[in-house]
C-alpha cells in the first residue's frame, strides 16, 4: 500500500518473478463497455516516485525499470490505465521520454500529489524534509503547507506539466489531499477526477476512517474526506477510493505499531493482490455483488515497491482483468474517463453498495456495505448471526482541520461521524456493533438464520432478506439514501430488538439518549440519529443502547441534520 506498510528486502528477493507476460501470446480486443446500467469499472493506476530513501537497494534505476515493466505488461494485455507522476519524476527526462511513447488514447498521465524537495524549492520555499522525498504528513503532503503555499505548489506543478505534455493533467491523486488544494485544482485547472486512500486506521501514520467506503463521492468544500449532501456545497470533482479493500477483512485488521495491516488488491501483498486464490475470489464478488449504480475498484501499484515484489501479483491480475474486459463483464478506464462519466451521470453523490455472498473457503462470512451522501452502514454475518458492524454519518459542515490548518506532525487523521463503530469500540473479548435479539421462551436470545439474500427492489435501495432459524420468519433490512429500515416478517408475534455491544473502555460519542433520538458529539461536532419508527432506550438490558421497534418495524433516520 502506502509508505511504511513496507516489504523487507528479503521478501523482494523471494518473490522475484520473470519478466515474461501472461498476456503476450493471447490476442486481446479493444476495451468494450458492458451493456448494463450498473457497470463494473476498473482503474489501473500506477504512481511514480523518482527515488526511495528507505532502502539503498531501491535505486532510481530500479524504480524506473518498474514502470517500464508495468507499461510492458499492460500493453501486452492491451489494457488502458493511468500513470500519476510525483513532481521529481515529472522533471526526470527518462520518465518524460518513456511516457511520451505511450499512446495517449490508452494511457493517461496525471499528477501524484506528494510533495518532494524540488517542487518546494521551485515554489520558492525552504525544504523541511529529512530526505529529498519525505512521507511525513507535515512535509510530504499538502497538509503540511499553508493555503497560500499550497497554491504556489499547484501552480508550479501545473505549469511544468503543461510545458512537458502540452496540457494540464485531468487527474490528481494522493493518499490524501486537503479541501483547499482540491478546490484550487478544480477552480483554476478544472481537473476531472481525484483519488485517495482506502479507509484505514493509522497505517503509515495516516488515518482515513468512517468515510464513503468504496466507489466515488463528491467531497464537501470544507472537508475533502467528507461527502457533501448538497450540490452547492461540494467540490464537483469525484474522489475515487483506492486500493480495493477486502470487504470482509480490511475493516477489522488489527492495529500494529504501524497502524492497521493491509488486505487489498495491491499486487505486492502475499495475502491480497499477490495471491491468485484471493484475487479470483475478489473479482468474483466484484462481478456478482449487488451494486447500486455501479461497482468500482482500483488496482496497480506505486513503483516504490519495485517490479521484483509486485510482478507476481501484477501478472496474476492483468490477464484476468483483460479476460473480463474481453468477456464484456467490466469496463477498464483511465481515472480521468471515470471522473467524466461520474460527473455526467450524478449531480450529487449516489447511493452505492458492495455485497459479498460467499467468503473464501473456510469462512461462512457475508457482508453488505451501503453508502449514500448521508451515511454509510456495514452488515456482517458470521456463524449464522448478524452484526451491524458500522454506521457513520456524513455532514458537509464538519470541517477538516487541514482545510486551512497546517499539519505539525508526521501523522494525519480524517474522520466521519460515528454512530456505531465496530472496530475501535471492540476488544479481544467483545466485538462491538448492533446485535439483533428476540424474546424466545421468556429469554433474550441472539437471532440466528440462514444465508441472507441481497437485492435492489428499487433504484438506490439495497435489501437484505435474512431467513431466521430460531424463530419463524424473515428479517428484511432495507437501506435507502436517508434511512435504514428493519422489518420482522413472521406469522408469529415476535418481541425483537437491536442492542449495542462495545468494549468497556470504548470512547462512545453519545451525550444524551431519549426515546426519539440519540445526541452525539465527536471532534467538536454535535449531531444526532433519530427514529421514524421505534424508540431508543439507554437503560434496558445489558447493552449500552437498545433500539426497540414499533410493532414489526424499526426505521433509523440517518439524514436529518438540523
């Protein structure tokens, strides 16, 4: 993945893969778009750094040859893609010559927005880094500079890019970009698309947690990580989530001294994008997922990991992606093309979903992620039981410190507003989240059931139908743009409810619980969740919070922001 989620040089040697290409002997057809209203879109995005100060073995030549091999592999498979250049690589004649030879209708060249020493000095500022490229948030990213300084950095990059390629880049990506920079890039240079890191907690010192989980969103002008609710409050540049997170495993990845570990589509990871079984499982779910509107994934790798480390995964993925394209099952696009398509199709951030009906062998887990411009929710089934693992709210008024403030440490953090937090509120003994219970024989029991079925009963609505085993009936959960609705469909009168479990030391945001709403406060922001049907109870049972339906129905209102 990113900067210090690093591979030891010994591993690099162990996974050395030949330069031969699995696509070389197979004819490939030009990119074809699936005939579907809900396309599966794949972006292959590789970004390029000039140097790697963390390892003497990774020379500038090793980094350059990595990009040569990426291009060779993609061209053999007739795959389209995007290469994003950090400024030091942009100014290197080798990369200029290399990228000038690739067909512009096949490969897009854009900007990778990490800040190296040459860009800072070219903009008339003093370099504060430990190395000519430094991955700390207060040096190597726009968050480490004042708004005026950020504009100077953008102007220098854009003018030099135009001198070299004859136009401004349409796409600008980074692990994270502050809202001021994103606004400036759009207002002055009219960029079409951006991309940022997947959700993670603390990895490499970077936290992006609780946001729009997959696909793309229009960010608030006050917070680049926060989806806006209204068109007039958004930056009209879609931000695509990178790296192809494992929909089941990544969320719960344990915290290490370097933050969460990583399970993604990145080709370098031995469990993830470098493992054939995992890759084929991932793309099977990608194709079969009930995805509202569209399904999206980004693959590719920064050259810092080197071709020796990524070749195996790259050569697993590229032929598979080419085959799925040729079978008309996916669209392979550049980032800029996906941005244009998104803007033409959506005026505001849409409702989307990712579902997994079958986990890898040895696991019975299923999951559903739902995103809208108002909130996200995650449902997880395991061993016949359901846990609502996550609910975060989005509010365009929730300003990020980094919009105008300047980072002063190597870390940074972007958050949404937690209502249910299944990772940070958990412990080894207690998995946090909302559990579903019923009164059976006078006792409270966890609901148990068979496999859920996912469907889209109407545009923008995800339905999960869960046949129950320990009571007669089916629990139906519907997630629409503004609310989550649960209904018990049973011939019997069933007393059921939802109850929050969390670790004893969990830092809960609740400030007041009444029958009709739960008031919360997080990072200085007041917000609440209400019920359109049902009631809250902060004192019943062993749980911290109980939500009791009205009759057979429970409706959580997740869109009201007054």
